[in-house]
């Protein structure tokens, strides 16, 4: 087997950046860009003692340990459990933060999310709580009325599996409320689009339109498109959407960043970054304006993939941006029957799902990415997609090596039982999302039948096989709150504690295992365990203070955990503000209903006038930065 020299996890060079676009400092040279990123490391922090906490972290071997204080210098942890009276001079401590006896945890890492997608979701019509197609259409109508200058109405979050009829909606449902402007609504899992007739007309969609490979256009009995486009077919409409700009990216980035920090997430793995977003992230890193740490997976479908691979590995010295992986797309989602299965769907015997990357194209893709020294993270939900991915990883490793790159299968949701042990033997990490199981429990067995459930959502089986298990949420497909994920991983229940005994509860994790999945295993999956994932000396002081002890409370209450403060590199970036509860209530109410513009601003001002009334109520709140974000958006 031949071998290739691969970059190490400490590589900082921005080698090969000879074609960065003007959006990245006017095609800056490698040296200039390296100096700019490296200069961020010159910022120093005074030594600080964080005292009076009930701290938990894993040690570097993954064992849970406790501490009552920690010392931060230059943004990193330098010591735990010191004696303040004795050790203050030793560490030159000149400031102290009183943790007020709260529980301290490392900043949590979401190993699979979509950062700007979350930001967009926070800024468009949210259909997650819709009860029917008619209810969703009503939400769209409210949003369209309040945003009458938008050329397209966009939104996300609908899920027909949660509606009483469990039927796909139609363009006619939308035409009744919005017919003068195109509407494009993404399903909660991101693998289907629901559009109105105006959108189909603009895209030239007719009964004769042929879906692209890896996509499906749902049609009625007469062969007419109904308004539902599965997986790659949605691209037929997407290409007509208004193009994103850096200004829009800025809004999305900071909306998402504020949301994640308020939920205790300090680092995330961004699954599928286009060249435009790649350049935008580089610009933001140079300017020191990334709110959370980003481990970026460039998109395998981007036309400029080869250019991004040629630019080499990028890691800024402050660890806010690390680019050394590629996200590839194997199949669709289970809910829309796009997940590729070895045998037909149990509830649709004529369907096997969709392979988005065709088998004949996989060898070149795997060889190109892994041969460039990049980690390959392959989206696979169905057992067929997982099987062909494992086969291709094995073949690639035999040919050119690369198993040490910590390659991953994203989701690894339904796996043929015979393939479960292959993850560990091939050193391919299953990157999984616990809340997918609790969201899918009402339909998964219908889709694949009881026998195939033996290899589905098999967290414990995979972990016991000897492979690390990085965990995430797949936000905005699921809610980003990591305590929802910890709860689902430990209980195999939804937040209504259903089912009572857990859903296939033999695959549940312990709280320590789940905690490791959102910390050290997630850091390992991003080649960042040298600086992230634990609060041990030498690592970044990314930590959160929360209101309850997740290791001792009843597991059913883990999801109720609230974040009181979030710190990144020792800097306070979020603190709960009770007095702004009224502002937050108004903002959430407005966003959920899609009400914007001057009316939104006036309502928020009214909310501020009444904020003092709410001051006396000890209710949880979001960050003060929400107000600043709202001001930026509406003024």
C-alpha cells in the first residue's frame, strides 16, 4: 500500500492560496494572509482565576474529572484546582471570576451542523411548529404580508410526518395564500423543497421536465408536478433564488453565532461549505470576526473543489477556522424516502431511495480528496449508502492509504448489521446526531421495518466496537441546543419522555459517553483534540456555566439545562440577561411569525418600555446581543 505525507493537526500554513478571490483581501498573498491570521495570536490575556465552580471535564485520556477552579492565561487553561492563597503569585493572577457555585463544563462542540443555514433559518419563515400544510401556508402568508418587498419567500422546517395526514403538501396549498411571488420552502431535513406554482413557472417546470440524477419530482396522477422536489431535483428551482452576498452572510453568521453561544456551543463542524462561503470565512478569520470556532468541510459538489484542495490545509493560530475536510453527499433523507436502501422501503415497495453520488463517480472523488490529504466526510443515511461508502473507503485505503485522516460517515443512520464492525476496522468515524432518533421514531420503523432497525441509530453498538463517536445536531434540521442531544442520547426519549422505556433503549449511551461525544470525540473528529474538547492545561479556555449538574440529575431533565454564561478563550461572549427577557420574547414572537420591518422595530420598542415589568420575574432569557442584532437588522 502506498502512502502519502499528510499535514499534521498543528499545521498553520496557508500554503497554496494563490487564487483567493477579491473577497478574501483582494487576492492576498500566502505570506500576507499568514501574517494576518498569525497576528491574531498576539492578543494577550491577563491571568485570571475562575473560582467557586463545580467543574467537570474529561482528562486527555477521556476520563471524567472534577475541579473547583481553573486559571486562564493568554486565553488558555494553565492549571486546575489551585490553592488561591498559595498559588496566586505563581500564576500572576490579577483578576478573579466568581462562578457562584455553578456547574462549569467545556464549551460544547457540535460535530455536524450548517452554520449559515442556521442563520438563514433564524431570519426567514420558520415552519418547524406547523401542524398541517394549511397551517404552514398560513405562516407563509403572514410572513409574505409582513415582508412585501422580498422578491422570493423562503423558509424551512416543514415535516409532513408530523401532520395528521402525513401527506406531502402541494403547490396548490401555497397558491391559495401567495400567488404573486415565488415561494421556496425547505423540508426540515434539507432534502426536499415545497414550492408554489409561481416558482415552478419561473424555473420552466412542466410535466415533461426530467429530474436530474439523484433527484425526484413528485407528480400527480396526471403527470403534473405537485410542487415537491426531492434532493437534487430541488436544484432546478434553487438556481433561480436570489444569490447570497457577503452582507447576507454577515447577518446569517452573527445570528447563528449568537444563538449557538447562548446554547453553550463554542465550536462546530460546518458540513458543506461552498467556495463563496470558504472565501467569506477566510475574510472573517482575518478580521477576527468569527463568533464560534469553525471546522469547515468544503463541499464536494462545488465546481471549485480542486482549487480549494490545491490551497491546502488552513488553520488559523487562534483556532477559529480550520479547513482540512470535504463533505460529500451519498444519499437523501429517510423522511422523504431519499435515503438509499439495499432493499425497498417497507412502506413504499417500489422505492429504494436515491444515490446522490453515483457509484461510478466514487473512486475518483475518494482518491482526489484523500490523495490531497483532506479528511473525507461522506453523508450516508440508508444502509446502501453506508455500505457503498465503507466499500469505497476500504478500496481507497488499500490503494493510496489515508485511514489516518479520521475520515467520517456523516449520520450513519441505518447500517446493515454486517457493516457495523467495519467502522472500527477501517477507522472510519460515525458522526451521529442523537435527536435524529427521537425525531424519527414515529416513522423510521414504518420506512425500514423492524428487522432493519437492528442496525439503525446504533450508537452504543458502534461505540462498543472501539471507534470514537462524535455527536452533533445537524442544525437547523434539528434544534441546535446540545442539551437536547445529550438528553436524547442518554434516554432515547423525546422531551415529553416518550416512549416511557426509551426507543430501542439498548442503544442508549451513558451521560459520560454522550458528554464525550459532544466534547473530546468531536474535537478528535476535527483533528483538534490538541487544543479543544477538554479543560486541561494547554487547551483553549472555552467553557460554559450552567444551572444544573447533568451528571447527577435525573436523566429525563437533562434537556432543561440552561446556560448562564459562555466563554471563548477566556472571554465572556454570552451572559444571561434577565432584564432583557421582554425584548427576547418580542423578538422570538416576531421571528416565529415572520413579522419584520418598521412594525417589528416599533413592537420591540414597545417591548423595551415594558421590560421593567418583567424584571421581577426570574425567567430564563437570551443574550443581550439579541437586541443589538435586532437593531442591526431593522435600523
